[in-house]
C-alpha cells in the first residue's frame, strides 16, 4: 500500500510510505524555504516527480487556518476521518486525524517496543494543548484529563514580555520563542525570585488566552521590556518553568495514585510535544 501523508501548517512536509517503509520525506523548510515554512506547491511537485503511481491513501494532518478547520481539524480526539475520493483521476482513500490525536499516536508509535498494556497514558504538552489522555488497548482515546491550555504559548509570552521589540497590543506570541525561553530558564535561579516576579508568573498562568498577547496589561511587571537576557527575565523563566512542571506533575500524581479509577500506577506514560518519549 502506498501512502502519501501531508502535514499542513508550520513545518509543512509530505512523507511517502510504501508497505510501511518510508520512501522519502520532503520538508518545505529544507527545500530552500524559510524556517517553519508551511507546505508549498514546490514540495508537492517534487513529490509527484518521485512517485511512479497514484497513492492508495492520501493522509492529511488535521490543522486550523484562522477559524477554519483543515482536514479533521486541530482539536479533538475523535476517530479519524476516512472516505473514498478521487485524486489525480484515481479512486483513493482520504485519511485525516486531528492534530492533537496525531500527537498522541506519534508518541505511542515512537515509544520503545514492549508488550502492549491494557491501557496507556499520553501527555500532550505543546503550544496550545496541555492534557493527559488515557488510551485503550484498541488505541482509542478513552479519557481526557485537562491540565493547562496553551502551555507553549505561556513560555513564548514571557519571552515577549521581556522583549522590548515585541508590541504591547495586537501581537501573537511567536511559538518559536518558547524554546528560547526554556533555554533562558537554565540561566535563572528561582532563589533570586521576589514577590513581583512570582506575581508575574502566576498572572501568566491565569491568563485565559494569549492570542493576542496581553503585554500592555503587564506594564507594572519588572519583566516588562527588561531584556530577554536580563537577570529578572531569566529568573522569571526559571520560575515559570518550575511552575508549569508542578502543574502537570500534580495532575499526574493525583490521577496515578494507587487504586485510582483514572490512570493505573502501572500505566506506561508517553509525552508528546516537539519530541516524544516513554517514561
């Protein structure tokens, strides 16, 4: 079976698998386009040049463009969309899974081989979604345990708050800054925090949304335009990093306790974000 799978949105790519073996994977940003480039027509043409026949399955990763869903959409963990359609004059199967569900399945698929347990737990921790998902032995999502929305955006917002070049109003956090903020946390020391820095971090955690970034309402914070490499910014980064870990850790401990009706203490755990691991 020949499968062509497209990932829309940032870091756009197409991967082609033939009977479960990867033939090739083309990423727009590695094809002379800027970092984080979406899927481009050039990428599609390069794929068409390499294929000797029409795929049996065309898979489209779920995404969202503005308020409009792409494929199965960004959110939700319902069963994937599957239907027959025409592609380049041939009848093919269209497959689409939500972005969040793709994170879950990616984590399970990349985890080390082991005897499949009765249930598994996956933590999705990314720009928008922060939740645990309990997965049954048939790989259906049986339960969602929300922890914190937009964890990655909260990292990015703290970076934006310290960045004098980031606009006070109307701007959206750059999720590529999330990793920069995480790196800055390594230069900070939570022992250097004070009430004002702690209050800033707690306010960031309480924000219902960070799209657009509410920077103007944080003018009273010592982190405001302090510079991303300043001591106050690195200290705040360390505090935020610790607080985010605590939020997720407490939820895990609460739901993984002995005799819990939610997640068994023997349940294997996977984490899905930029990288996926089993713990």
